[in-house]
């Protein structure tokens, strides 16, 4: 338990202690060691990180970074024209050592439509290098700097309009390791939050353009880790083992929103506040400002999936700010038992609740294959939390959709269930469930698509549901 400071003398001592790390580790330019040799920097895409630096002397580090403008996935069914450092969002992770002399090459691909530059917050010099790196398409700029200050720093494009360049994906992290290096850990990962402002609402399909009006109002449609919804989740989750110590290099490209970074089910043993040398311990969530960073460390004591979120929580569950670390290994029952009992509990009330959905129309399917693909997107956005990725449901809570006798017996009943919700007892595959299916308020096209998708999966009967059939069930008013 932390004690309250009792007197001005203690307060002064605390202030000195708070400032001491930066006083100890920042290099005075007059004390620079001679540079020995040279090496080409290893650059990595998120969530990967270049290996720790083991040499004990400064060297000349050559960094080659190419700007390119590319169309890539932002979410399932949603594409975006990203402006990138190195072809990915976020940009490449750069790792150097305090005192290194960096030769920086910034190339702008001939196919680019815009000039670009780079402002590295680790650079001591005008514009963080922006003034020296302005590069038109088909050209390459070179400048040099010495990494004077240890820490984790954001870099971004600073070509006007600056906000638009950042909002389109132009940001990344550069780590300047202190002279003594960082303490060894088992796993290191690169996580960068940012937001996107699109003409269409969250999940609206197709190639979405940037919306300056939304950006000015700071009304983000997407808030994501590593450049896209799901970029660090599901099959893309970071992998670790029980017992591993984990270090996350966390950045926030913004351009507008401050992050409340949190890992569900873990406590940060150490937080390098704002990516600097001052360390907080035993922290649940840490603020990461736009254009700022943090380094967090923790140990994985139990197996399972640990969820990374922005704890401004609607951003996580409604706008995409979710990542995952999957820890494999044996159970540690004394630390965390898992469920040991399940008892009947009578909640208050039993009315069907309503979950309104976006009213933006989904792209019309032209054939069954398109209906299945569009339905997969709806399923992953709306249904997967309860009925799970393989339609297996959750025992004693949500019935399975896989091999479902309830669904396969009556298509109109299934349509009615999605349209109107369902309460009371229902028997699925011989098991009685008594949970509440909320009214989803989906348009007819989306209901048809998601049911066609479900019927096409998991050994169901393959029925195709059309919007016309959904409309007929809706018009009848029948509630099954």
C-alpha cells in the first residue's frame, strides 16, 4: 500500500526520485562515445519486434523506410486506402540504442499520389526530421540524427494536412534502448492503437473513403489495434506460454483519441510511463496519449486468452479496439480455478430486450455465395459473442447453431426468432435452454444473409433464405 507523503521534505525527495531516471540516462551531446562500425536496421511489422540490442557501443544504424499508398482490409468486407510507412499499418518498428548515429532513408513509391515526410519524436532537430525528409513520389530523402534520449517514441507523417496523413495510417514506433538495455523478458510485442474516420458507418462494406468532417468532430467509426479490426485477434492473436514474462510496446497514433490501455485478466507489473524511464508498478490500466506511448510488462501465470482493450469500452466492443494474447500451458488452479459451480439464479424481469443495429443498408447479394459471405460478416459482428465462432453456443446459456434441429426443422420459425427475439424454454438437440434472444432489429437483407450463412455451416441443411421470405414473415406478424 502506498503511503501518503507527510511533509515537504518527503515531497521534495519524491520529486528528486521521480526525476532521477531521466537525469541518469539522457546523454549529454558532449559525452557521446565514438561510433563503431555500421549496421542495417532490422524492421518489423506489428505485432513483431526486432530483437534486443546486445552490443555495448554506439554504431551507425542505416534505416530504409518506404512510403506506399495501398488498399487493404480495415474490417471484414471493408477496405480502405491506407498511406503507410513500409506497406503496413502501423509502420515498421525501429529499434536503436542510445547514442547510435542513424542514417535515415525515406523513399516515396512512384505510385504514390501525395508527398510525404516523417517526424520521429525521438529526433532532436527541427520537425523531428520532417523538415529534412519531405519527399515527393518517386524520390528518396536522406538525413542523419543521433539518438540522444532513451525511450519509446511515436513517429508519423507531418505533411499538410497533417491530421489527414496520420488518420490514413502514417505512424509507427521507434525504440531507443538505454545504454544498459532493457531487462530481458520472454516475449515482446508491438501494439499500436489508432482510429479511422470513414464515409460509411462501422461495418458498412466496400472501399471506404476518409471523412474529414467526422475527423474534425472526432467521431471515429473504427478504433483498432494494429491497423484493422481483428489484426491482433483470433487467428492473428499473439502467442505465448504460461510462465512467460511479456513486454508490450504500446503506441497511440491517434490522430485524436487518448487510449485507456488495459489487458483483461492481468495486472501490469511495470509501466514505463509515456514510454520514458519512470516506472509505475501494479497498474490496471494506463493512459496513452495521442502521439504517445507506454511500455507495459507482466507475467502470464495461467493459461487462456487475455484480451487487450481500450477501456473506453465501447471502442473495444463496438469499434474494434480488441487484441488477444493466447497463453498455452497447464492450469494453475490456486491462482485461477475457472468455474467450480453453476446454480440457478432468478433475474428480475423477463421481457425481450432490443439491440438496435445500424440502419445503413448492406450490399445486396446477387447469388447464394454472396449471401453467405455477407451473412458471415453479419454473424461476426452480431452473433458470434453468444453463439461462438463455430456455432457451438455456450453450455447452459446459449444454444448451439451447429447441427441445430431447432433451426433445420422450421426456416420461418428461425426467421421469426431473429426478427422478434425469443424468451422462455427452448429445446435444441435434446437440451433445454432458457435464455433470452434479444430482438436484433436487422433489415430484411441482413436477416436473410445471416440465416443463409448459418444454414450453410456446421452440418446444417443448406437452406437459402431470401429477403422476400423474411419480409413475408415480418408482414405476417407471426411470433413462433
